[in-house]
C-alpha cells in the first residue's frame, strides 16, 4: 500500500513537471507600449506592458519568446537591441499586438540603429516600421559561425539615409561601423577572420517595403579588422559561403539614394523573386563607383526571377543599370525579369572588381525596353555593358527594344543567343524570329 502511494505521488509529480516544461517551451510574451506601458512592470501582459525599448533591450530572450510592440505606438530617440538566441523551430519573434498602424521605431541619427541584433540568430521580425536612422534592421555577426534562421516579414523601412554626408574623406557625423558602409533599410553583415566559413544560413526577407533609404537591402561579408576601426571594407578572405540560402520575395524598393536597391554579396544558394526596384540613385546622389537596381558580387548558384528593374538614375556616376553582375559571380540565372527605362545599360557585366571572374551566368526570357538614355558615362548606346574581359555567360530568349537606332546589342564575350528577338526604335524586328 505504501509502495503504491509512493508510485502514485511519483507519477503525479513527474506529470506536473512535464506539464510545466511544456508550458515553458512555448516561450514568454513581452508587451511593450510607449503610450501605455511602464518600465516598472514585468511586461508579461498587455496591462503590465513595458514602456521603453531600452528596457526591452535588457531582457534575456530565449527560444520561443516574443516581444510585441503595440500597434500605433511610436518610439522616438530609442533603439532596440534584442539579446538571446532562438532556433528555427522556436524563433524569437519581434512583432506587434493590438489594432492600428505598424509600431514605429524612429531613433534619430544619434542612435544609428532601429533594431540591431549582434552575434545572435533564430529571429523573426514581423510588421515593424523603422525610419530616421542609419540602419533600419541590422544583423551583425563577428567571427560567429554556422548561425541559422532569420525572417524579416511585412516591414516598412523608410527615410534611412546619410546622403548629405561624405562616404570617403571628409568628416562624418557618425562613427565607422562594421555593418553600415552607408545607411540601409536592412543590413545583414558579418566578418570572417579565417575565410571560407558560413556565418548565417536560411535568411528570408519578404513582403517588405523600402522608400528613400540609401540602400534597401544589403547582405555582405567582409574580412575581419583586428584593429576594430572598420574603416576599409576588405574582402580577400570572405567567401561565397558566408551566407547560404537567401530568399527575398514580394518586396518593393523605391527611391534608393546610393549605389543599389538590393545588393547581394558572399552568398551561395537562394532565390529573389517578385521584387520591384525603381528609381535607384534617386535625386542623382549615387556613388562614384556606380549605381544598379540589383547588384551581386561573390554570389553562386542563385536565381533572380519575375522582378522589375526600372528608372535607375546614373547621375554623375559611371553607370546606372538595372542589374549588375559585378564580380566573382557564378551560375546566377536572371529570368522572366523586366528592365525598363534605366538611365544606364539594362545589364552590366563588370568583372574582377572583387577577385574572380564571372562565369556561367544566364539571362533568360527577359523583357528589355527603353534602357540607356544617358548621353555620357562608360556605356553610351549599349543595351548591355561589359566592363572587363573577365566575364562568361549567355543571354537567350529575351525580347529587346532599342531606344534609338544607334544602340548596339554587342556584349562579347557574353554569348548573345540566336533565340533573342531585337526590335529597333521603330518597332521593326531586326534580329531573331517572331514566335520562336
């Protein structure tokens, strides 16, 4: 009888322990409200919400936890620096609660960042608005390897720029930072002290809108700077393995001031689709080295499809194209995309600005209309620009409309396949066959 009683107690206790573990595995939910919260609260219910992002930044977040910002609230002169690691199965979520506009983080330039995650992974960021800073949503990984999982969904990043400040030379208003060469809506960056390592894999950016950022999205790796000054962006050791499986979809990137709307570097694998990029190089700000709606360097085995690259503004820069195969790009396929009314060439194959030629790249079934209306720069009257001989690839199955009859489709050493169709400025077919 006594043994039976002990066994019963044992079963009950362990059942309760299991139930407790199941509860805790769901994670905690923290509520933050600038209008109704109080930092003396614990934040674990809507009625006891925290007020400030500074207090939220002190939380030691665990896998499965959520930090929810109240819809319609604004956090001015504040930045959010979440701490802790999630997992793909139990991510840490930063999102909203209540009804109304997206919660809005508006740090001001002195604080640099809206949301910045350092040396942590396993995050989902959903439905947040960030403006008026240098880095909207920033992830920085410094010699931390094999991190996994980041989702940024339905966010609005705007008015994030340092367009009136010098990039090289002159006195800057902000200190040199490792993750921001210029102001960016989303910056995912990291350093590799050894070379050939993977910093972060399984990255998803979707349904986000960008307006008047210097750059909408940049994912980039760099060599580690042991001095900690980060004044030069070196890329001798960093490889295309730095970021793996990068997926960007259903985004709109408008009026980017600087060098690119979307800029991808040091990536292997993934797809970018259903992205509209318009007016990159807005107001002619640009960069001295060039402007492109979409640029990639040191990228391998990647697909770009069903995107629109339009209205790129070259300004005083040497080029202003829709898409740029910059350097060390391998087996990247651009298909079913539209290139419309870009001031520079529709597509630039530069080559070897980073160490390594471009090889195996395919442009397939794209529509090209009204490009290269510039009267100066390096690629006047060329639909396709080729900067250096270090390029190999093919253009096929494309429909190309020349803006003037002086324009040329010459693009050697890139192969211009006979499956293409070219129309002159009067709409007359001058190369290829209809309905082929």
